[in-house]
């Protein structure tokens, strides 16, 4: 089965302050490897234009459009595609989603990389890229968040099929690499106000209490007035090709989750899978559903307080540290690679496409397939 797939996403060309790029790159590469033809359509915005990474042909065809007035240029492409996906946070996403669901003849999907934030904004009436009325018009609601929220999307918002499509890792680029342990604990993530208190509790405070240990925080958009202890290295931006070297320079890496994701649970960050694939042990904050992805104390360490992080850094035996890392890497390679996600997407497409054929047969008087 070779599919023609069109994706309208926030950005695949720039990873600057944009976690979506990592997901789209991994997924499109995996789909291409599996024989599908992918076209990624991205709004050309000044922010991402100023921080573009170099992409290879393995991500598929990438085209930039300047405004909604350019959409008719892609009408034939959308109409003949087997699968058309519209992602969250796409500029003018509401108008775009309306246009796609009117013009596409194949399977349509809304890919929500920010599900808890989206639903919170829908409840508050502040969602800028999707409306409750548009959700039932998509054949699939692909969610970065699993668990009970999928049932809620179907019951409350009328989605015909809400399915989880977690983020994933590329084992080709995220793997153990030789590196000295430059830092005892590190964190990779764009600044977010609702993560900052956890970052202060689980990394900055341990750095203050352990002045002889070394720490690192990499990520864009942190306020200039933040005061960093002298034993914390700051890296403004780290492109994806440098992630493996960064992770492998840490004895432990920290995972911190946004408040909306903690509230709903079942919302892993791609950083979890990346670090695990690099065989770096993860210290994570606590949230519902984490134990469905990694087994606590065996594949991941959970910390609620500064004291717990400090204890891990100072007292966890080296042999156990290495074993936790190895266990996590095995789990990711078995369940959470980009190829796994591509196969899931194929299964979801087949589920919808087969039912569409049944309905078409019924309308033509052929009757349903038993």
C-alpha cells in the first residue's frame, strides 16, 4: 500500500523553539521509508524563516506558502490525496481546516500535538486553530495524548475516531555516542512558564544545594532576567542533530511536563523517547500514564522534590544507573520509534478507508460487506 499523504503543519523546516518539527521530521521520514509519498505544506513565517535547518529529501516534498490565498494552488493535490492531515497551531488553522475538509476526497485527520492545551482553549473559547464544530468533520482525531481523553474527544466533541499517535524517536539519529559526562543533570526544552517551577525545584535548586556538581539547561526563549547558578551551563538552542551528543554528555537527564499535560496525563514529551534511545537515564516529574510507557524504578526514575533529585545524583549506584538506561532504550526501540508511529497511522487510515468504501457501496446499492 503506497499512499499519497499531504500534511499541513506548524513547521518542519525550523526546530527553533518548535517541538513540532522533530515529530514531523521523524514521521515523514518513516512514511517515506515505507513507500508513501509525503508533501508537507508549511506557512512561510518570519520567525521560522530566520531559523531554518537543512532538510534532506528523506523528509519528502516540502513547500512553503505565504497566505491563505495560496491554497487554491494545492486544491488538486488535496483532492487526490489518500490522506490529508492538518496539525495543531497551524496559522489560520480554522479557515484551513474548513477548506481541507471541503476539498479532500480521501481520509482527513486533525493531528493534535497539543491536545490538553487545545481542549482547554476550546472550553475557554480561545482556540485559534480548531473549533468544536470542525472536529466531527475530520475522519480522525490523532492525539499526542492517550488515555481517557480519547473517549472525551469522541463523546464531547463528536469525533468519529479519536486515536493516540504519540511522538516518537528516530533511532538513526538518537543513539548512544561516545561522550564524557560533562554534566550530572541536564534539561532540554523551550521555556514555558508552567514548567518553570518544576525546573526550579528539580534542577535549579539541586544545583544550588550541590555546588560541586554540574548542570545544563538547553532551550530557547528563557527570560533574560532569570538568574542561573554558576554551575548551570546555558545553551540557547540545540538543533536536533546535536541532541544525541548533548544527552550522552549527561549522567542523568530531566523530563519536566507542562501543567495541562500533567492534568490529563498520558502525554509524553519526545524528549523522553530521545533520551531513552540515547541510553541516558531519565529523572521525570510525576504524571498519570507515565507507568504505561516506562516502568518506574526499572526504566525511569520519578522525583517530586529537590531532595529526591539530589539523592539520585549523589547515591544511585553506577551499575543501577546504567541498567535503568539500558532498559529504557530497549523499551523505546520496541515500542516508540518513528516506524512504529508510521505503522499506526497506516492502520488508522485503513480503518477509515475500509468504512468509507462500505458506505460508498451502500449508497450505490451494493450493500455492506459482512
